């Protein structure tokens, strides 16, 4: 049995980390049995980050590497028949989401005061005192340093929003009137896209990037369809 170690549900989603939600979506889409182990203990993770899995004693970290491992071990029902062109398209969409759009969302969540008012309690509110007073400060400082190191954190807020909006507009154009990003069938890139779009559209934080995404009916409809199909019990945490 696969054990998925991830953050507890937060902000109205099964996971407010798009990488954790991506992996849980993939497990559901690939029909792989798993159990959740919610945790905030990053020091126990193989690479110091969540998510990670324990697959009958085999520990694996990094959502993308985990999916590659699962494909090798259990088969590839989602992507096995994709052409090289569609695989390349899926990789390009994944990189846009994970290596660029992610950082714009991170800025709005962790750096702006409106975002932090939601993120701080959402991620750390369940911690015991005094950790609840200390850990959020340290974590926020670390995210600020990561954003600056990446380069996104060196831009003005309006520039960051413009970059994120351009990404969202590109995603809407890439999806077009297709049911899924690579055509008629759901593939692993849809786990990535849904996780990131849900963390924009379905979180109660109003930002220019969210407004841009909400303005694309195809993205909104896509996100709802994926939620209904793969999380029929609902996105809100219990």
C-alpha cells in the first residue's frame, strides 16, 4: 500500500500545496490504492519537503520523480499512448505551472498581508503553542528568501501579477475547447494543471491572477469537471 505524506487539508482544498494535490490527483487518476498520512514534520521527509511516499518500504520524494517511479512500477495508464509531440506539450505545460506560475501564487499567498492572513492560520493554526508563534515567522522568512533567490521576489507586485496573468492566459489558450489539456483523455499533465488552477480559483483569496483565471470560462469549467470527477466527495476538507 502506498502511503502519501502530505500537508493536512487547508484553505478549502484537499491540499493547499499544489504539489501535494497534484500527487494525490495522480494516484486517483491512475487508480492506485493509497492512504493519506497528514503531517507537518518536514524533517522526516527524504528531501525535507512534502509530498513524499512510502511504497511498502520504498521512500520516494519529489512529486514529479514519484510519478515517474509509479509509472515504472505500476504501468502508465494515463500517458502510455501519448505521441512524442504530446509528451513535449505536456512537459512544457508542466514547466510553466511548476517553475513560473507557482512563484507568482507563492508571492500572493505568503508575502502580501492579505494572503498571509489566510496562509498563516491555514497552514500553522493547528500547531501547539509555542510552535504556532515561532514556526510561521521562520517559514515566511524562508519563503521570502526563496522568492528572492528565484528572482520572482525581486519584482514589484504589479509586475509579478502581470507575469502570472500571462501564464493564466496562455493556459486558457492551450486548453481551448478541449476537455483536457492534451485532448479527449485525461493525462498526468491534468493532475498538475488541476492542482495549480484549484489553488488559484478555489482558494478564498482575491488576487489579480485569480480574477484573470476566473475570466476564462474554459479554465473554470475544466477545474470544476476535474474536481467532480476525481474528488466526488468534495474539495472542502473534513
